């Protein structure tokens, strides 16, 4: 267990570097190759496979294959098919077709998406075995994941890969590196039990969490908030680059370095992760989730009034609030699920959280966003008309996020007790006795 936090941080760095190599720039590559109308499908399929793959992989990791080995296997498969997708794109040149590219890409992300929850499960298991508090020690480790995402984003930006198939090769190579590194992690034992029922044998006990009203409401709102997760990943880059069609913005730095501009979001994410232990202990999951929800309102709203010229300050503000929007939902939610579930279904529970957020929520959100953008943006002539359409679309997304936040505030019942305050009260009671 020597230097275990450093080793887990390195794993997180590579995990999110794999994703960062293409997640925010794939939309720009597709748009430049005549596939702007299919951007939503490439991001929605991440959600579609997340409906079942994380849960299935989590079941296998809980029951039969140790989580660190399962993580390695998934990355071997994800990397192989991502490189195959890049090879097809390279070989096709200007004759790139949707179906073969989409098929190879889909198989790759089907194996990648489970690794997000699985890497969390490995980290939680290893930290617990080392006797370390997950709430205190996991967020700093997770920070290195975001650093990895940023490094990959900047790499594809400044190499010019953000508009080419080379981003797919970059992701695939990183997957292979991580697959090897995962095998050096401390063993993550399986439960080795088959259970007394079909549900137990398949590891489906995580779905029993819905019997608890509070957990059921939490998962439902996680799904509703998950709708927002992939919208800016898929469409922020094409939105920023669309300003090059308007003469007054054509020479702006941000237009030609969209990925670098967007990377400010991940820098903010890195800093905000470190705030999670304090806010969770002090205010509890409800307040933290509400902060994330209102941050999504601002994330979309600032895009709706920003541009790459004098309005670039609003784009920068949108990037800044993204840290709260993403971390205070994804990381805090994952920690909350870990604390509320038994260790025997930890991987399955994390898989279920992925199903609700990056699965059902992100799928519905991305396809709905594509429909909105097709109507408000791509139905308009290139230039100022499309810019106005983009602004309308972002305001629609902001309005949705606001409705979800208000409903969560009303419906989710949660009484939080500050552990530090409780300890002080207990010590005071002892003194009085």
C-alpha cells in the first residue's frame, strides 16, 4: 500500500486522459466532415451503452473478475476499437461515412464507459483496505483525473488534432497504456458469492436501492440532471468555431483554439474537486447537488449571451462555473452512493449511478439537444443567423436546468448533520455529565 494515493492518482490521470482526447473535440471533427447532423448520436451512444454496460461490468467485477483486472480488460477493448475507428477515418479521407465510423466508435465507448464507475470502485476499495477515509482522500486523487483530461485536450488542440481523426488514435494509445498500468494496482477481491436468488446471482441487488424513497428520488434526479452532462461536450466546440463565419469574430483567438478555451472548464473542475469534502461535511448532499444544478443554469446561460469577441468574458464565466456543475454532481453523487451501499454491491451500485446519469439521462439529453440545435441552428443560414440560433438553444437548456433545480429543492428531503458539529455537541454533553 506504499504511495497508494499517488498510484491511484496516476490511474485517474490516464483514465480521464483517454476521454479528454476526443470528448470535447469530436463534434468539431464530425462537423468538418459533413456529419454535423449526427453529432448528437455520437454523444448519445455513450449514454445508450451506459444504460446496461456499467451495470453488467460492475456485476462481473463484484462477482467474478477483480475490479482492477476488469478495468484493464475494458481498456484493451476500448483502445482497440478506437484505433480501428481512427484507422477507418484516415483511410476514408473525404469519403467518411456515418455507419462504419459510428459502429467502431460505439463498440469502443461500450467498453470505455463502464471504466469510469469501475475506476471509482477500484479507488474506493483500495483506500478502504488502506484504512483511509474516502470522503477526505478520494477528491484530491480524482483531481489528477481532471488534470489528465486537460492535458489530453490541450494536446489535441495545439497539435491540430481537434479537427482530425488523430484524436481517436491518441485516445486509443492512452487506453493501452492504462490497461497495462491497471494490472499493477493492489488486488480488489470479488465477493465470490452467487446468492440465493437470480437477482443475487446476477448482482442486481443494487436495484433494490430504489425501495428506499430517498435513494429513489436521488437516482431519479440524478437522471434528470444527467440530461445536461453531454450537451456542452458535444456542442460547445462547434458553437465556438461557428463564430469564424462572422467577419468580426473570424480572427479571434478562441475561434481557432476552441479546445484550449473549453479546457478552462476542466481547470475549474480540478479546483472544485478539492472543495467537495468541506461542502459535503458542512452542508450535505442536498445543498451540494443544488449548487451543481444552479451552476448548470449559469453554464448554459453564459453560453447564451457570450461570444468570442467582447463577450468572451461570459464564455470564460461559463467555463468557471462548470467545475461546480460537474464535480458537485458527479463526484459528490458517487461518494454519496458509496456511503449508502454495502461493500458487496459497491461496483454494482456505482454502475447503477452511471446508468441513471451517463446512461438514460445523457442519452435523452443529447438527442433532445440535437433536435433543438437542428431546429434553432442548423436550419438557419451559416453566419449570424446560426449564432442567434445557438444563443436561443443555450437559453432553452438553461431553462430546463432551472426547472430541475427548483423541483429537487422541493421534493428531495434530506437532513444533514455536520460531523464536526455533532462531535462538539457530544464532547459538550460528556463535560456536563
